[in-house]
C-alpha cells in the first residue's frame, strides 16, 4: 500500500512508530486524528505529512454538518488550522492545505465542494508519486556507477506517498543497473535511518551499511563516500536547507573533504516566500524522545536531566552543491536557479 491513502471514507496510514517490528495500518476518521498522527509522527516526512493533511481536509468536508457553503468553508478553515499547527518546519504541510483550499475556493455548491476537496487531496497524493519518479530520474544522472552514498534520516516511500526523494534517486540508480552502496546514518533521536531506511533498503535489495551518526565524519574524511544525498523539509529562497537534525554537520564535513552534497526535493518543498534559513521555524520536540530509550535494559540518562531536542537544522547554501528536483538540478547562485525552477 501507499504510505498515505484514502480508502472508503478513511485516511489510512502506515504507522511508522512501530516499524520495523510491526507493520500496522491506522484508519483515521477525523482531521483531529490526522493532526495527532502527524504530531506523534505515525506519519512523517515532508511530502507524506502534506498528503495526510490534505486528506484530513477531505475528512473535515465529509464530517461537516453544514448545509450551506459558508458553514462548510468555516469548518474547512478550522480543520486546516488544526492540521497546520501539527508540525511547523516542513513547508509541504501548509503548501498542501493552501493548495486544497485555494483550488476549491471558487466552488459555491456545498456538495460539489465536498467532492472537490477530496479530488484535490487525491491529486496531491497521485502527483507526489509521479514527481518522485521524475526526481529519481533527474538525480540518478549524477550518481556514478559504483558510488557509495551517505544518507541521513528517511526519505523513502515512507517519507512520501510512495517511492521517495533522496532514496528515490538511489532507487532509480539501482533500477538502472548502477552498483550503489548506501551508508545509512542511524539518525538519532528517533532513528528514522536505522528503523525505516534500513527496512526499506532491505526490501528493495539495495546494499547498505548502517552506521552510528557519529561515524559519518570518519567515512567522509577517509574517502569512503562519493556523495551525500538527503531530503529536506524546506528550502529557502537563497538555497538554505532545513532538514533532519544532523544534516548541517554532514554538509560541513562533506565540503571540507570535497564530497558533493545534494538535497533532493519536490518543488513543493521550495518556499520562495521564506528568504533565508534563519526565517525557517525549527520544531522543538519532547525531551522524552532523547531520554526514553533503554540501553542494556537501563535508562540512557539520569532521571530529570535537561534536554534540548530540535528536530531540524539549517544548512547554509554555501555547503550545498546542488538541489535536485523533479524539474532539474538547481545550482548556485540559488537565488536565480530556484526562482527559475519553482517561481
Ligand atoms: O522528523 P521527520 O522524520 O518528519 O523528518 C524527515 C526529514 O527530515 C526528511 O529528510 C524530509 O522530510 C524529507 S523526506 C522526503
């Protein structure tokens, strides 16, 4: 199944909190349940949460008791506010909600409006899959045969509706017969690399090695990495890139060692209304995500410690070799190239 899909009036999601131990599907019936699944990261990854939120609006449209268009629109705007507040950094969430509302605003008949909202959400989901496949083709062109690729977090089918962004590039290169090997960052604190990327690569039969996050610098310095491919949650107009915490460190060490660093994004992740990375809101997540782990059956930290848990960081554009999108690769100066691709 797709990571996010609409089935018989419900939003169905692969529950990413329990993978790889268990494959569980959630069936959600209200926009509040979808917002909660996004907040608690049952569904995660910028494109996946955008599609889930769009389907959340379709749930709101169905459940609304409003008989007239004005009442229905109020209910949709209320649901959109709840969904938008679920996570702040990935622009795809707000982008998807604005796209649904924007394209449905002219509809005056309430029943037609209900249908239109669902159709638009479904279009976002379907387009995401097509866009990822095109992005995979574009990106695979710069992957040399025999490449070792360092990858952070999870950018695969699970982070999107299907196929993936950076992992989609790796997947396309593999499907084209190129020999690739992936160094998979475990990605503390929620271990999206170890739990989700390793699970996906195993299923796809793509060779990989799981490494502790702390090991990435070693592999970069000793010439064991040909390129770094990551996803992104928001690309600012100047090419600064917000992505999973730890990405910045990789980009700096990659540049220091002459290794190309490419974020791979659908154009819906490029936010030309955000001038620089400093303007991107960084989500702070609960302390328990850092501390509530067991090591040999014991807590990993003393009780009551102070924790900081920013979920994303910003990589300044000077560390970015190019930004791979479904419409081509943007190269510096990003102010111009991103405007051309996403303007
Ligand atoms: O906190 P997460 O797991 O939602 O973070 C995901 C990432 O940082 C991904 O790299 C990003 O969303 C791009 S996924 C195609």
